[in-house]
C-alpha cells in the first residue's frame, strides 16, 4: 500500500471499512509523517467542535434578503446599461467602418470638392428650405398648431417625469447599498 492512500484515509476516516482502519493504524505506527498529519487533523476537529457558536445579529437574514432583492435589481440595471453601451459602441464602429470605406473608395479630391460644393450652395439651399417651410407653415390652420404643441408638451412632460422617477429610484438604491 502506498503512502498517498493513507494520507487520504487519514483525513476522512468515517468512510473506512474495519480492515482499512486496522491497516491505517498499522501504517501510523511506522510512518511519522502520517502520525503528524493525524495529530494535526484531530486538533483541528477538536477546535471546530469546541469553538463557541456566534449568532448572527438580530434581523440579519431579513436585511440580507431585502438587500438581495435591491442588489439583484441594481445588477440588472448595470447589465442593461452595459448592453446599451455595447450596442452604442458597435453602432459607432459600424459607422466608422462605413465612413472609412467610403473615404477609401472615393478620392480625397472628390470629397473635398463635394464639401466645398455643400458649403457654397448652403445659403441658396437654406433660402429655398426657408421658402418651402414658410409656404407650408402658412397653410397649417391655427387649431392644428395648438393640437401639435399640446401633444409635444404632453410627451415632454411624460419623458421628464419618467426620467426623474428612474433617477430617484436608482439614487435611492445607491443610498441603501452604501
Ligand atoms: Zn505515511
């Protein structure tokens, strides 16, 4: 029998058959190393058994359960934020790749030319746009204006309230976890 096996037996004697226990006892008589391990292990077990039991502070489990729910929600929020961040970065990367491929396919002279054309034409284009806008705005009846503005105002109110509520909720969670 090899020494390694006795070392394993030494640390878990509850699973041993009577024959194995005799064998282990015989080995311990001849092997100082295993005797040392056995003594140390017995010491540790005695220490564990005699150590005083420490009770958790009052209300610990209730507090832990409560904060667990909060921590889960916070982890979920962080996960969502991370996913949105990844999505934003991938969109940016795609946009940069598209821009790079466009720049690679067209010559610098061509896109400098088109930029100059856009700048030069801008005043005329803006004038035209303003004319078209003024033309169509004049055709909209005043009642439609009131309707459209109240719809926009209602949406802005909803967005502001939702944003404020979300901020307050997560801010409150942050306070709890601190
Ligand atoms: Zn041994």
